[in-house]
C-alpha cells in the first residue's frame, strides 16, 4: 500500500510503498476513502521536524542538557545515536480519516467488514490506503454522513471535548481564540448548544469564516482586548476556549483580560503557558486543559487493550465524543463542507502539503481522496526492491520487531556484519517498517511473523518485540527450524518457558540465544580470567533510573515489570559468575510513596547458589543520573574484582592489582552476536547452553514470585513443575 511521510533529512513530503497493516486482537484494519490534512496542526508538525538539530535546541533548551548528560554517560557514539533519532528517519503524517472496515481483530465484536468508520490517532489514523486503528479510537459513521465529512471526526472530537471541559451552558457568552479548523468546529458546536459565541483571530479571512460558523461577532485580538470587557457583556466572557497554535503567551493573557470574574479558561490548542497570575488571581479564574479527543486518549489499557470506561462513570470517552460529533453532522447541527478548501488525490499529497507552506493561499481543511477499491482484506506483505549484497552473506536473517533497542543496537550490528544478509523485517507498524527498511538494507518487509518464518532463505530469526510475545515467537521459530535470538526475557511465566523448552527439545540442532550479553563483555571475560577460583560473594548494583508509570514495561501481561524485564540481565550474570545453579532467592521491594507509581521500581535481593556462593542484587530507580548505571563486585579466596559500568575493571590478589579500561562501555552485545553466528556458520559451541537458559530464566521467575509473596522461594519447586 501507499502512505504519506515527511523525510526529516530532506524536509520533503512523499508517498512511499509500505507493507499492509495487520489487525492485532483489539484493532481493525480500514480501507481509507478520505483523510483530513489539518492546516494548523500539521503545519506545526512540519515546522518542528524540519528545523534540524539547532532549531530543536533553540526551541527546547532541555535537549541540550539531555545531550550533555548522554555524552557524559555514553560517549560520542551514544550521543550520535540520539541525534540521529531526532534528525533522521520518516515521520508519519495524518491523524484523522474515514473508510470501510476490511478486517477485525479476534477480540473485536461490534464492527464487521464493510462498515463505515471514522478513525483517530497520530501514528495509526495516518494518510495511507489502509490503516490499523485501536477499536476504541474508531466510530461508526451514520448513513447520512459522507466519508469526506466523517474524515473530520477526530477534529470534531477535539473541539467537542474542549466544549465539555468549559462546562458551557445555554445562553452563556463564550469566546473562541483562534479560528482555525478546531476553532471553527468549536464555534459551531457552541452555537448549536445555544451559547452566544464570539470569535477572535488576527486573520481577517478567519474572522469571516467565523461569522459563517456560528460566531455572533468576531474581533482581532487588539479589538477584543479593548471591547470585550464592556458592561454590555456583564464584565466579560463566561468562558474562553483557546484554540490557537503559537509559542506566544498572548492567547492566555488575552483570555485572562476578557473573562469575567470566576469564569473559565480552557486550553484546547497549543500556546505559551505562562499565565498572568495577577489577573487569574484577582478574578479567581478556573484554568483547564483539554486532553485531545477525550478520556481514554493516551491510556494504553483503553487504546491497546480495548478496556472501555463504563458510561455510568465516564459518560463521554474519546470514542463517544467522536460518535456524538458524527451525530451532529448527521443532524446537520454542524456542517463541515464549507471548511474543505482543497481536495487532492492521495498520490498528490506532496502538493497538498506545499499549500501549508504557501501563506498566500487561504486553506482550512485539505482532504486527501483515495481510490475506492473493492473491500477485500489487504495482502499484509510487500517485496521491496533488491538490495546490493556485499561480502559472503552466508546467514540470512529475519528481524521481528522494530523498537528503539532494535534500531540503536541490534540492527546496526547486523547491517555492518560481513556474514549477515538482512532478508526480512517484520513490524506490526507499517510506517516503522518502511522507515527502518530505508535505513537498513532489508529485502522484504512484512507485518506478520508468519510471512517469514517458513522462508528457506532465512537461517536465523531475531525476536526484538515486546516481552509478552517472546515465548510464543521463539517457539514458532524453533519449530520452523530457525536459529533464534530472542531479547530478554525469554518468558514472562512458567507456561511460556515450558513451551519454548519443549520446542527446543524437538529441534535440538537449532541454536537459541537470549540477549543476556553482560557475561560476553570484554571486561567481564578479562576479570574472570584473572581469578584463581570462583567468587564466594557478589554484589551487583544497578542505578537504573525511573521508567514512566505509563510504560508498557510495568504492565504484568506485556512487560512483566522491571524485575522480569530488566532484572533478568543481572540474575543471569550472577549465575554465570558463580558457575552454579541457584538454590533459593529472596527479593524485597522498597515501595515508593508517590500515588500511582508502579510497584517494583526499587528492589534488592539475595541469591544462594549451590556450593555456598551468594549474590546480592540492588536495583534502584531513584539514584542520581550522574552515577554510573552498573557496578559489580566479586570476592573469592584471597582475591576480589570490580567492574565499573563496563568501562573499567580492577582485579586485586594479595598485593597485586591489575586494571583494564575501555574508552566507552561495552556490555557484550557484539561479542554475543559473533558467538551466535559462529555457532551457526562454523559449528562452534553455542554461546548459551540449554541448562544456562533454563536456570537463568527459572531464577528470574522465582525472584518475581518472591517479590509477590514477600517470602524466600526455593528453585527446586519450579524445576519440578517444568519437568
């Protein structure tokens, strides 16, 4: 299929071929018939992504501080990767469209193929021939509403939610600052509810459109400041909705001037947020923000898990706001036909976006039109143009998943390896797949793993998806007789671990590697080569830093939490250092007092190994970012050793001391990858044996059980359950 993108490097908008989307369990795939280019919002998107690094630093000085910290902690390579992420790659455009359903996920019950729907959401309701959208970010289109009209559904939901936040009542005096597309829709909705609407905009053309969209009167900002506090309006406006887009603080300052005592000010758009305290204080004004389309937006449980809010408690969610707006269109209480100033075929999208740069042309709503094919499911896969192979390319590789870790660490290693041929990339997100395929020489991209697991040209599969899919994908790949690299953790529960091990036992010739790379670090290898014996006591301290509370990592069914999702790295390292199986583990949590903060961000625990060795793990999210992230200490018979953030290692034995330093942290990813490829191509010993994979995984699951039960856990119990 085709999709519209902005290329950050060139600043140009183009239409590219990408793989067709596939509906996950709580999503639908829609064949788009019309999508809306919002002149105001998308102009801002273009400007922000075209300004380059220096422009971004001027607009957001905090980025300079972040860059300095990244350089201090990770060196130039780490900083270069961060800069590339800000200045390179493709940006998906669009967030409001309408079309007909062609496929539904297994959990979707209320929609069927052929139904007309309006779709919302940046990153999903994009300008593309097919889109995959969370079911709760879609709404059925009434028969009386055309597809072009329904394409305004997202913008209408934004305007409607802003009106709800203002608590506007019939007969009230309401001002709308900013008569762009959202402001004009807001004015119409307010007028339809019986409010007396005043529009404010510096553009004379916008003020004319405001009069046609329900405004009783219109003013420039200067005129509004001088006249709208007159006694004829009872000392000011009952409420002001700010629908403008500017970095200036002028809109909130004007809103404070023209609002009556104890009135309401609602921020719907995006402007400066330095409120004039004196005015807001003396008038005791209420200031509220309007969050996008309504309740549910940005909530992963609502969007991705389709957990709707009960109407008895949340009457109007994002979806129900869209449905209400579409009903207003059907009843002709709100009209959008006059707001469409330009229409373009989808393939002429670059010309449509050039209009946004042309200030000489009046434009409000720009609609992209799509060919009306028969409503059949998309094919879900696409063969890209062949790349130019270099080197021997003996190992054909498929990569499943295209997240940040894949982009910054694994894909560069694979691209630069002379014995790897990048055969296929699988990502559930077509835009992401297209972006990575442009920067890494993949031959094929797809949106389903099944499309590549049985290709004969593929020898190894790299699974770089979210944690909840690791076990199932590793099982499928092993049964398809592929060598498997799966990022940690291998499984979130004993059932998943049992399935992977069962598949591995059926295909013992296949290599299985989990991304536990720390034991392959050059400094770790050097330290344990110096030691005359095994360590008796170990300490692993991790200054991990916080992860936002809304991150999928904290979800027990998606990420498993930080102990499973990240702690498994350090449990594996302790196992390899002790060279013994763990016997018992006891984990205790240091709870955070902040309301809503996820559990198990800070924990410590003791691991007892066979033979008497012990290891202490201290994992904290509260430390200073100036402290190095990882520190390891080991004590043996008359010796001790340390590894400081994988940049320096020290070994002391008697009166002797030896040290090793590296210019930047090397945690062993490249060495583990090379060992994995050597075992495939040259028959070298596998970098990880089945017993190691089993024991490190068991220790992680036992640690999680100890955290939940607040008691020590014996690993013998878990071992017997897997036998």
